C-alpha cells in the first residue's frame, strides 16, 4: 500500500522532524525501562529474575557467548563451551545474535550481568520508541495518542511478562518498522528502495527473534488482505509494484541469511520439531484477557494460582478490553485502520486458544483451533498458541492510539480546507467528519483511554539473590587443572532443571572453560528436540541425589559408568562449590571418584589420572 493510497495518509503529520514532544516521549520510555529493571540494580552481579532464573542465566550466558565469539573470531552459530563435547547449535536456540554480537565490546568491558540489565530496559524503551515513531508519522496526528500507543506496545503486560528472563521477546523494536515498510511496498517509483529496506530489516530480525518475525508476517498477511478487500481498485493498481518490492526484499533477506538458516536446520546439533509437540497445549485462557497481570500496579500474584498456567501474554485488564471494544464500535465506519486492527484482534484471539478452550484455569471439553493443527507442521511446530496474542497486543495498541486521536480531534476546530477533502479520507484514521463538534468528547474519550491503561503501569520486576561463583572459579585458580581441550565438570551438572548456579560459572568467566550439560534445546534419540543434554548415568545420579537430599548406595557398575562419563565429557577436574545439597553431593562424588581435595572454597576431584 503506497502512502498516496494509504487511507490514513491525511492524518499523519506533514513533517517527519524530530520535535520536543518526541524527546519527551522517548525520555519517558527510558525511565519506564529503568523502572522495570530497578530491582536488578540493587545488586547487579548477584540478582536474577525470581520468575525465570534459569532463562535469566541463559541470556547472561548468551551475552558471554557473543563476546567470546568476537574475541576469539569463532563461528557464533555454534558453541562448544556448553554441552561438551557435542556443543550447542545457537541458531536452533534463542541465541539473540543480532544483539549479543554488536554488544560484545560492552560485555567484555562491563560483564554479562550489567549488559543484560542495560539491554533489557533499553529493548523495552526502544520498542516503545519505534512504535511511537511509526504511529506519529504514519497513523495519528496527536503526539499524545502516539505516546499512549507506543507505551502500550513497548510495555504491555504480555511484553513485561517476558522481561522476566526472556529479553528476546521484548526486543521488538524492528517490528513496527517492518510493518510500516510492508505498507509502503506499493509506493510508485520506490519499489527498489522499499524492497531493500524490508529485506535488511527482516534479515536482522532473524537474528533477534524468528518467532516474533513469523507472528509479524502473519499479521502483515491479514493487514494486506484486509486492505485489498476494502480498497480493491487501489490494491489492484499497486499489486505489481508491491509484489516486485516484496520479491526483492524476500530475496535479499534470504541471500543474507541462507547459510545461518541452513545451519539452524541442518548444522551440527540441529533437530526436527520438539518432542511430543510440547508447546501446542499452551493456549490462552479466556479469563486472562480481562485480568490484571502480576507485574502491573493493579496486578495480584495470587491470580496466577488459578489462571496462570500459561504465559501472561494478554492480561489486559477489563478496562482496556472495554475501551478497545468501544473503539472498534465507534471507529468501525470511519477508520479503515481501526477495522483492520479489529480483524487482527478477532483472528489472533481465536487462533491463540489452543487445542481446548480454557476458562479460569479449567480446560473445557470444547475444542480450540489447535486441536486440528498437526504437531509436526514445519515452523508452526515450535509455536505456542498463547503467543499469538502478542499480535492482539499490537492491534490493541493501535486501537488505543486511534481512539485517543479521534477523541482529541473531535474537540478541535476543523482545519482550513478540511471540508474540501473527500469524506472517506478525511475520517479514515478516526477523525470526526466536518460538522458540529461535541467538546465533551475530547476530555471524556482521552480520559477513558488514560484510565484504562494506567492500571497497567509496570512494577519493577521481582528479583532474587543468587550465590556468586566460588572464588576458585572467579580468581582463575582452576587454570592449572583444565588444559586446552579438556572440560571442567561442575557439580551439579548444568541442565534445564538443575545447575542454575554452575551454568553461570561459564557465563561469568568469559567461557574460558567448556562444561558438560547445559540449558538449551538439542537433538534427542530420534533427532526430535529435547530440553538439555540427554542424561548420562552420572548426571542422573547427581540429580537424584539433589532431589532426595541423600546419596544412594553405589555399586562397582556406578563407578565404572562414572569413569566412562568423565571420558565422554573429556573431563580433567570435577568441582563442587557451596550448595544447599553440598553434603549429599560430596558423599556421592566421593563414593564415585574417591576423596576430594579442598582447594580455596571448593571440593575438587582431579580426574586426569582416571580419564
């Protein structure tokens, strides 16, 4: 859709200049980003997310991975510093390479904990800022309307929920630019420029979050289809230019990412789908749409006990739902943008409901749309139905901006010449048609939007204290024990369930030694994706001891298998630091490997003579 044919073209500002309102808006977003991460800054080196501490530690590890790859000029698509000796396919995991590689110098200077917190707040603010920019330049006249819409898109409850350890899902700053560029692909005479710009944006987004790119592509498909239905003649006239630009952009993106995508699906440690279609049952609970989220000023953590089974991707609260429905009804006839946003809300709400409809935490007998979706459908196999509501979040943000803009303009005088504009274009983005003004509409409408979103102001994310790595690790005292090509085996061995603290040993030492196990998705026995490394006999004994709080009776076979595992891991030393189950774990490892040595603040088993 070209700017000339864009039904909201008349409503956007005549200039793209950076003005004082823009500075204030972006400054407010930055302050909100600082607020969300406030609890981390009290002890930045020893605090992680209370809700997703393992994910938090994984992303700290990822920032270290980016720094390690740049420092050693190694292929960032793969890492041998975790899951030794097999390694981890970084493209087949949420690697955030588009962020960790550019920020590598900062990570080397400040450490992964500081960069994680800086980036998390910055990504939230940047997403709000690009959303504001697109809204204010492409859709609404009112900077206040764009500010409200941008704030919702950047700090919506579902987005802040993912900020609890999943910064890849708050890194949405390219998505508004991608959508805006798609809507410009039909501009006459600019198909090359628009196609190249779209291709570069898409290629970069692949290295930030492929799942959000897929959701954005699905949303753009609905948007373009909706425009084509509503403006068939205009769409037909632009089709050739649109398709040429789209083909150029798609071809460029594919050329730039062909090898990484091939590596993701065919490189070492790649996999095919997830075991048992594990994500497909995660549908959105209908009650979640009208419930206040945990991390907002109006939220109540106790609600999670009933409907908190899945991710909190909606949790808009009932006021936003009411205002959104009112905006759809009031703007339906006047604004094509509102109609398309309403279609997005309807389509992706239904699509998000999973294989069975949930209500107040109870799975009903009513089938949802995902009941009919095969578990092994390519690309879709990795999606959680509930995350489709992130598209609903985007549509609601647009509707809130349109509603504020319509109310704001309803109480203003008609601009000179406005009466001469075609009625359809003059009111396309929600502006009231020429005629008598109801001055009460502006304060009432803007107040309604403001009061609906105020309860969703985020609170600082909850953080928990975590023990620092042993001095033996951070001081480098481990170096004489781990020669090149060998591994350090921390106890407990890192996994997706256990070993949060020991995974951080690797992250906070710049990946200078490889470790077995880890927190990742890799291939299982039948090449299906599984969480973490397949358990070996020794790791199984370690996890069982942690769960029971006591070491089991050991046999000669257990000891033989332990030596086999150490050989497989290419171990040179086994290290046990302070741990709530330290006594039981020490007893277990002593029974397997003999008496340890006390070195600094760890128990150490030098296993080089054994392997």
